[in-house]
C-alpha cells in the first residue's frame, strides 16, 4: 500500500490546527498520522495529546503526530520505519500541517521528487484554509498567502460565521480569481466525512470538463489581480502530441524561468495512446514521471494544462508549445 499525503496549509491564524483537531475526532481518521511544522503557529491543541516521546506524539484517538525537526523527507522515512516496527500505531494516511508562513511549493516538491519517499508515499492534495475575517487583507498584503491559495487543490473558508454573507461572496470571488481550478467550500458547512472526502480526492487532472468561459487553444488565462504577479491559466491543444514533443516541451518549459513556474498539472493526448491520457505534473524545474489514467474523465481526448506562475505570461508558454509542436 502506498500511503497518501495531504498538505494542509494557510496563513497564520487561518484555522489549520482547529480543522485538524476536528478531523481527528472522527473515527474515520483514527489511522492518520499528522506532521506539524514546529516553527509555525501554536502546537496542536493540548486536548488532542495524551502522551509524547521525543518527536512522536500519541493522540487521544490513536493517531500520531510527528514534529518536523530538520528534514521532511527524513522524518517521513523515520515515521514509516516506526510504523513497520510497530512503535507507532499503524497509519494509512498522513496530514502535513505547514507553518502559516510556509510556501507549499518546496513541500510538494519534496514529496514528489524524492525517489525513496515515492516507494511508500504519494502526494494526494494540497488543502488551503482562508480566514474569512482577515483573508482578503492577508491576500493583498502577503505574497506567500497568495501562493498558498494558488497551489491548492481544495480551498476551505474558515470562520465564515464571523462575517456577513456578502463578505463570503467577495472572498470566494477573490480566491477564485487566483485559483479558478480549485474547489472552494466553507469548512464550517462540511461534516467530518465530507472533509475526509476532500482530503482523499486524488487530483490527477485539473478540470472535469471545460468551463464555459475558457476558450479553445491557444487558451484563456486568469490572473489574480490585486497587484499580484501570480497567474493561473489553462491551455488546450486539440491535436494529439507526439510523446517526444511532450518531453521536449516540458524540458524547454522548466529551463525557461523555473523560479517563476510554480506548478503545472494536466492531461495530455499522446499519439498512439489516445484512449489513456498521460498525467503530467511539474513543480518549478522538476518534471515528474508520466502517469497514465485508464480513461479520460470527460468525453473529449484533449490536452489540457493548468499553469500557476509567478510572473510568466500565458503568451510566453503558448510560444514554447507552438514552437515544439510545429517542428
């Protein structure tokens, strides 16, 4: 069994620990390990903790919590070895709670790039919490908050009971402009089982189907506005691509401006394998091995790629793709 990992992020005070505390009260998450960044906000609520031993904490419902000491990859390896030895309760899921000031990109990169980790763990989803009270102001003032939103597969609005309904509508529009492909939900409205579904949803492809406001190739883009350089846009390519062109495109892409390329994920229609889409995933200068789905999620076998960039314009990516595919 390969153990799924969900990263839970969000700016300082967004409610990450409260969410995890709530989740761990559910029997459905009794087989969950939680990793918390010790340089972040306060520790998990003391009511969750029954006993501790150095860096492994036994939680009241049988879950475990491992505090990051030096290196995330090392801690995950150690955690798995302890699981094998029976020194910690057997866990089948891992939640990573980041510090509120953390950029999630290096964490996702570690989980997807480390060969040893990928033998026993798999990156499942990034869940970002947004504080309904301070979220809009934080997004305007803090670049890392915008990156947390931009990298999310699931966006959960916390503290919605403390603001007016119109404030929620405005906040949804704000985070939706930064990340139009992520689901946006109020965490308060979700039951533990629904939250578990959000944590367990695999995000192998960016879109279930094309949105009405997205055009065909060469594509349409979304930017966050509000003075942010982070942009999200989706590119479609109607023709099947040669596998060699797919490889060349991503090689050129990561060599272009890797510091500004936050994330790329999507499906590619490859010549000779049109019935089974290739799943592509890229974080900055790292392109991960192709995976193949059994079938297309929709009715059209069309290449669709979602880009999250920090200063790279859509037209720059289009030029690279057009140059590669026209050779």
